[in-house]
């Protein structure tokens, strides 16, 4: 896992994309999750989805383990 993360920080092309696009994408999530001028709690979840999407884009879906909240809740309460 650590080696994969090191690859992200050594890939100059990916670093440039992240520097350019991530602040813009975070701003969009703030706008989408704001109500009456205040940022909602779901902004964290939306940001997390973007970061997971970045990892999936870089390493492939089969190499990124993600636990879906629905599966977690279903296993706990149903």
C-alpha cells in the first residue's frame, strides 16, 4: 500500500492534475452541499468519493479496496 502511494507522489503528470483540479472539485462539492449559505455535513463524504475516484483512476478498480457504507450498515443492523 505504501509503495502505491509513493508512486502517486512521484508521478509529475498526476501531481499537476491534482494541483489544478482538486481545489476546483472541492469547491464544487462545497457549493453542492451548502444549504442557506452553510456547508452541510455531507461535504466530507463527497470529498472522500473524489479521492477514492482518484485512486481508482490511478491504480484500477481491482486494486482499490473500498467498503461501501450500505454493505457496512446492512451487515451491522440487518
